[in-house]
C-alpha cells in the first residue's frame, strides 16, 4: 500500500464504500479541524480503471469536508491517501466497514448490506467474524435482516420500527410480512409490535423447541429460528401437540412398566399443588403426576399422594378396625334396601328443615367447609367474663298502639275538656241562697 497526495478533483466515492449513495453526510463536527489543520488522516482509495483517478473506499466525510473548504476558499489542496491494490472488492468492503465501525457504529441495515456483499464475494461467516472481532452468532443476526422485505428494512433504518419488532419479523414468512405491511401502511389498522407481534405470528402459541419430549428430527413441520434470542420455535402448533402427546403417552407407559401404581396426566394448564399432597415412595403406593403447560412444558412429579389418600393409607397401615367402624351402619338391624330407604327419608327431612331455616343452612354450609378442608383449624376457646356471647337473639320491638286506642284517648281528652268548660260556664249557687 502506497501513500500519496492526490488532488481532490481526481477523487470520487467508490460504489464499494459502505455509505455510498446516501445524501451528503453531516460534517459540522470535523469541518473546524479541517479548516485549521487540513485533512490529517489519509483516505483509503484504490484505482478505478484510470492511472490518474481514484475511488474512495473509506474517508467519505473527510472528502466532503475538504470539498466544502475548497468551495469556501476557491482553491483546494491535495488530500493524503493510502492507495490499495486494485482487483479485490472484498478487501475494499472490509476496509470500508472496519474504518466506519472504528469511527462510528453504523446501523444494522448498513452492516447487513456490507456483510451480504461480502458473502456474495465468497467470504465465509467465520472469516467475517474474525475480521471484525465479532462472534459468528452476531454476524448471523445481522444477516438475518436479509429475511425482511425491503420496505421493512428501510422503516427499520429510519427507526420507525423498533429492534424487537424487526427481530420477530425476521421469523415471519414473506406472506406474513406482506400482511403486516398492509396493517402498518393503513392508518386505520393496528400493526402488532413487540411481544404482540410474536403472538400474532404464531397464532397465540409460540412453542419453543426446548420443551419437546420427542426428537426434533422426528418433527416433520417447519422450525423457525430466532437468531436474536438464540431460540427456535415450532411453526405448526397442532403438529407439535400431536407429537408431544405421543411422547407423553410413552412416558406414562414407561412409568407404569417401572412399577408405579398410578400415573395421572393432568389437562394442559392444570397445576399440581404440592401443598395439597404428601411425598410418598413408590413402595407405599405413591403416584406420578404429569403436568403440561400451555406452552408445551412437561413436568413429572414422582411419588405423591393427596393428603386424603395419605391419611387413608396411614389408617390402613395401623389396622382395619377404624375403617370397619366407619363402614358399619348406624342401625345394625337395618341393612340393604331398608337402610337406603331410611337414609332417603332422613335426608328429605333435613332438606325440609334447612329450607324453612336458611340461617341454619348457612351455618351448616360454613361448618362443612371448615371441617372438610385441611387448611382450617377449629379450636374451642374458653369463654371469659368479659367476652360477649358469640350470638344472642335480637330483642323484639314493642308493638305500636292501635289506631282505635289512640283515637279513644284523643276523644276522651276532648270530652273532658268540653265538660270542664261547661262546668266553668254554669254559675255556682251563692252561699246566701
């Protein structure tokens, strides 16, 4: 590589320059220093077919700053240039990108344009990663932008689309991208973004390949790779569940063959509550519970019994006398159909009493809920002198007086008043007569 000063009129921007074809760059930050000291850092150029003209591979902003200064002064100075050998476009592309990354990180779309051109020139992903100090996954993530439609890439370059939305759109098919673009272009429609876009793409179910019980090679459908999140998803949820249910059934059969007494497979989305179960080994009748989430995750809970089953198992281990006492009818002489007949009448009498007294029915319901649950504890608290009774009947209100009695009193008052007035009007006899 040679160093030389080349007149500005013999330079032009190379098509291999990373920022070629864009509008004039902002040079306000470097123009003062170029005015004071000129261009100090050499431009990277190479011959463009003529021995006297060269194309700028890297140094576009310095070139525009020198041209602006030449227009101000009316004269131009030759610019320092490092001349590359002609012929290798890949080397020129790498040089342009390396300098731009060292100066200012370009946007991802610009990196994709350069990386994709390097791929076309024969560079491997490992070579690109080694050249720019990146991992192969980082290079693949940039190259994944090539799966986007051009209009989506340009919207992402203009920052009208955020990075998360662009990431999920790289996993969409071309038809899905067109549908999304139609929503995006229509001001009256809402184009889903971010996590909502992920749900929109996968029909509400984004199932990762990590949750599969079966071998991924046995899945005949399409698998979508998320290069940004280092994950992969099943494109067809129905096909996934078909294979996953087959694997769950095989896992259940394997547990039964291993000697487990019972294997319960819960419905998708139904939880296994360990606090309502007791750990019980297989030798003592412990069961296996298999839970399946809506996202396809499968968990196997080995050696559990519900608390009710565990209490019954402990009672059986202690002897069968208690169980026989519970099973024995209250009236030994009444057995078979006669006992059922009496029980039906007893239940009918209880229902009739509860319908007539709803307060008693409510108390009975609360007592049944407390006594039948293992989460409640009922303890009798001794009464104290100051403690008020838990319940006392309301005092009946005195009946109102009848209207007749009220009128009688009023009429009696009026009668007495009239008589007293008459007595006062009659003159009393004088003592002389």
